[in-house]
């Protein structure tokens, strides 16, 4: 049985919106807790409490999802997120943030595998997959925009001490999404003989997939350098207040949303690989302009506030485009297992990036922030070219 994708589109988008808000509130948490005399080193490792559970739980989540079903697994994950978001405003101790992000990370691992599995089970060709994934992932960017804008207004208001109560809105969204899922029928993937995770992975892994996972790691590595740390860069290096730092960062998410939405509407006219390389080349160009302004104009030029968000327009299509190109080649019954690998390497890229960024911020080396990202993008560009060359040979 298959479903009409438009019927499931709204709850899928809301699911990614919710997970985007809870995952990308990290930038706000870092900004607020750093003012409470918690060091950047501790805050950098806080990200690991979110990302490492995502990595460790993903492979086990495949068996869990196959046993209870995609729909029930997704509803369970959203329920836990809603409950955790309700509890957070009433807890003050720092260790609870570690536990909270660990639980959120686990739920995201389950949720993302379910969402990708639903899409793969209902869309077959490569370019349609790219269009669908860009549409759904675009809501992830809206989540970043909403969380930065909403919390930014709250933090700057007379009720700033109650900023954590903004998480109650996430609980409300979770209830709405669960209700929508309960009213629709979802085509579950065809069950295959369970031969064990190790056995299944050994059949799935090949040089092309290893290169693909390297690309995924690098993309998320670069994305995380912006999503969690750009507000702190704006505040500490460009000397703007917390509200403006969050609003300026939210425009990165807005540009990212526009980038993914436009990609979803035009991608079927272009070669996926050429479109991907063009976007990557334009990111490098913008970063070179930023470095030129930083070193030849002013180290804290306000122009940087407006140039960094532009990167989101070209960065955002990379992840869904490269995913759709590879997922289209994977058998439907292996989609969940393959998605778990995507989740693992995404979380590792996020965690490693945040740890390095925490060291950069902790040692007050913020003038190297754009150069650091340019080096990371250059590595991504190199690995991506190798990946496309191998993919063309159909290894």
C-alpha cells in the first residue's frame, strides 16, 4: 500500500519543525548559560550529550522501529519530546540540560529514521526524492528561524527571566502533530528477514557509501559551525546585544529555508551533482569575500552581519540533495538501516564541530572563525568531488 504524499506532508513538516526547534535551541542555551558563568568548554561538550546518543541509538532504533512500526515509533518520539519540553522550564540545574539533550537526541534518531523511511517508501525516482526532501527539510530551517526569533523577543522583553517557558510552545506543536498522525494511514515498509545489524551493514557498506558518509559528516560539521555558534560570534566578536545576535542568526535560517524551497521547485531541471557543486562553489566565494572584508576592511565590520546569513541560501540544499541522490539507489527495505548511518555520521559531524568551536571561543580566537569555516568547506568540496567521480563510475 502507498499513500498520497500531500496527505502526509504537513505532519512530516511539523515533525522536522519540532525537532529543529529542540535541537537548534543549543545556540540560545549557549548564549544564556554563558552569561551564568558556565564556560564555553562545558557548553561545547553539552552538544555531545545531544549528538552522541543520536549516534549510538540509531542502529538499535532500526530494529525498534521495525518491531512496533514507523507510525507508532514516530508518535512515541514526539510524545517524549513534548513531555521533556514541558518539564524543562521548571528545572534549574545544569546537569538536567545534559539529560534533556540526550533524551531529545534519542528521539530525533528515531524520528528522522521514520521520516526518511516514509519518504523513501513512497517516492521512487531520484529527482522526486530531492524535491520531497528539500520541502520537508525546509521546515527544519523554519524551526531554526522560529526558535531564534521567538526566544530572541522573549529574552529581550521584560519577561526575559522566563525564557525557558518558550519550550511550552514546542509541547503544543507536538500534541498537534501527534493528532495529525493519528488520523492518517501510513504505508509501512516491507519487512525483510532479520539477519542482524552487523550482517546487514556488511552487505550495505561499500566504497561509495563510505565516501557519501564522509560528505554527510562534513556538511553537518559546517552547518553546526553556524547554527549553534553564530549568535555567540555576533555577540562576542561583533559586539551586538543578545537580541540582535539571535535575530541576525535567524536570518541564516530564513535564507536556508528559501534555498531549500527554491531547490525543491527547480531541482528537477538540473543535474543533482552539478547543482550541488555550484552551491558549494558559491559558499566558498562568499567566505572569501568575508575574509577579505575582515582582514582588509575591519575585523568587526558590521557588513559581516549581513553576509553570513547569505551562506545559508547555498549551504541548505547540500544535505537533502546529496541524501536524495544516494537514498534513491538504496532498496526500500534497507532505507531505515541506511538512514541510521546518515543519522550517526550527521551527529558525529555536529559533535566534533561543536567541540572544536568551543575551543576556538574559549581561547578567544574568534578572528579565525571565517577562516576555520572556509577550511572545513574546502575539505567538503574535495571529498564531494571524489564522491561524484566514484558515483559516476557506479562503484
